[in-house]
C-alpha cells in the first residue's frame, strides 16, 4: 500500500503535546456495569457461530508488551521519552485486563465495509463501526502522522534513507547491509524499541529476530521524533490478522479500550490479567540477552565485544552470539503459550527462575509486613503494661491505710 502523509494543522505549529498515563483509560476508570451476556447475543447469525467454533475458538489471544519506566532507568535509556515525544507514551505503557473470548468474537465478526475505509464490528449484541479517525479518538493519538502500512515494502517518503536509518539504529555505524537486518545487530535503545513494535504496535508471531522493512521505518520514526499514524496501522493490521489462519489474535489490550468506548458489556468472569513477563522491566532483562557488570550497569555483550574489537582497530563482520539468540527464541515461544511438554530444559529453567524470583519478592514483602505488625504489637503491649502499672498505683492510692494497733 502506498505511503502518504496527512497535512499538519497550522494552528498546532511546532508545539509538542505529550501524553500522560491518564490520557488512555485504565483499570481505575470504572467500566460499564458487568452484564451477563446472553448466548443469543454472542453471534450476529448462525453462520458466525459456526465460523467462531471452526476458526476462532481455538486461536490464541496475544496481549502485547508493556514498557515500564524502570527498564529505561536501569538501562540508562531514553526509550519511554522517545515514545512520549510522538504522543505514544500512554499507549506503550498501557496495562490493563483483557477479555480473550470477546477478542475472539470481535475477529469472528470483523468485516470491511465495501467501498470505504471502515470496519463493521459486532461484539456481544453491540454493533459498531471503526475507522482510523475513531481509533485515533479513543486513544488520543495525534492526527497528522505519516500513514504507511506495508510489511513487505520500503517507506519512500521524505527524509527517509534506508541505509542511513539502519546505520543509526545499529551499533555498527559502517554497515552496508540492507537486505537482512536482525535484532541482535541493533543498539540497546533500538532493540528495546523494536521489541515494543514487534509485540504491541505492529504485532507479529514466530521469531522476532529479523527486523522487517516496516519495523525499520517505525524504529527510525521513534528515534527521530517523526509522527506516524498508529491508528492507521492498527486499522489495517486488524484486517490482516483476521485473514491469517492459525495465528494469535492481536491487540487484546487495545480492544479492551475499544470495547469500553462502545459500551460493550464486559463480563468480569472471563477477563485475564497480564503476567510478569508481559511487562518489560528490570525483572526480565535476561530475555533480551543483557548482562549486568560488576558496577551494576546492564550491557549488551554482543555490542560490547564489537565496540572493543573496533577500538583495537580490528575490522569484524560478525561476532559470536553466545546464548542471546536462545533468549530471543524463548521470548517468542513464551508469548505463544507453548505447552510445557514441548519446551526445552533451558526454557523450563528460566520459567522456574522467574517463579522463584516472584516467590522471593512475595516472601520479602510478607516478612516486612510481619515485622511491622510485630513492632505495632510490641508498642501496644508496652502501652497496656504502662496503663496497668498506672492503674495499680492509682488503686493503691485509694485504699485506706491499715488500722493502727
């Protein structure tokens, strides 16, 4: 699909209005009162019911990833601020419940309205339409970003040079490779941006080690403060997701906000919450192949080896990956809910390590709470003792003196 750009509103000038986390609804915003959905309302027609049972009932639901401030602080990166500068800070930090069955029903009924750029939607008895403008309004996106959606083609707009863009996001600023870019070649900043794009902005399944042409364009936009029309991407990517077979259904958290905006009755019994691995923070930096040095600073071993070799004057085309690619493949497998029986020993060890860390943190919190409660109890007992002593002294003061003999 050809690229285009919408004209900016002159009244806005060059003023940048950044978003806060309050600009997108979250769990603190009270949703519509839960309503038990009648089975007759779940499907528009009997044909849709058969379609749901045949093609969508067993398709997994992909949540996306959440970018936490803590990972940016721990890596000493400006990633969140870069997203916020183009009006997407709230979107990449969005963290809320999602509704797997309603997501499946949404894609079951999703159809493009012939002749216009509009989607016809039906969820739990409520019929509504979506277009780029309505999606943008729900999430408070800026309305003048570059419109581009083509997973296979290069963006050809003004100021974009593919080789210069790749060099900017790669730790090898002299690279001439534009045919196959991999995430392991990116700087830590660009790699974290790519992770958010590959999971939440332009979600894809399978291996995420390769960086597509459109992903290169989006990373370039984030690094250089270029507005792109995310509503336009979501609109077309939903349609592409609908057409694919046996792949996860994307934008689960995004659809929660769309459901709320269109007064879809949300059944609490079928909601699901994010897990620890869904939030990109210091807890799961190991999934990106990062290591911590003795000074406590996180670093990317591949990038450090390359920079040290370059500093010695050595020209190298590639370096040993170690186990970094294994981390990348495990991260992809985890997102697709691979059965435990089919996971490698390495995957299971990582899973057990994460559970152990969570349990340790919980135990530490409980120990701190118990110590605080014990301190409060000691203070209460001390107060009771003082009161008892005072009362005893007072009682003795009221007793008549013994009779003299």
